């Protein structure tokens, strides 16, 4: 049986976006964003916001996340880019061409949490 006869696997953008969000939050000192309801902050944190485009085998991703204060923002963003590229390739076989990281919040650790420098 040839590859043309076996068919084709399609990975939805929504699935890739979930992988991107999880990979971004795997990086120490990065996290999700605060939640609001009609502009009023509510307890808890949501996941990192992602926007993903898949063109053939190439992925472009945008991630909005928080970085724990006082961690170096550039270093955390660099780690997020690398982790996103690795996980998307590992789980989907797709290549991530570009990862834009927006640090939307700087957060202080919650009571009892520590930030490793």
C-alpha cells in the first residue's frame, strides 16, 4: 500500500493551540493569565492565550502568558519558544516556524510559593 492509498492525517489548529498552551506553561516561571468577568477580576488563573495558524506542515503561534516576578522576561520567553517548538514537533510532526510571546502580566508568587532564580 502506498502513502497515497493510506490517506492523510489532519491536525486541527485547535489541537495545536492546546499543545502550545500546555508547552508554554511547562516552562518554570511562566503561567496562565488572570481571569475576569465583565472586566472584574475573579479568583483563579486561566490558561495562556494562544493563536495558531497551520499552513501545510508549518505552524505559526502567538502566546500571551504571565511571568513570575522577578524572573528575567527575555529568558523565560526564549524558553517558551524553544519548548513550544519541541512539543509541537514531538506530538504532531509539524514544524513551528515562528512563536511570538506576549508577556501580558507580571505576577508575584502566591502565598507559600517560591520563585527559583
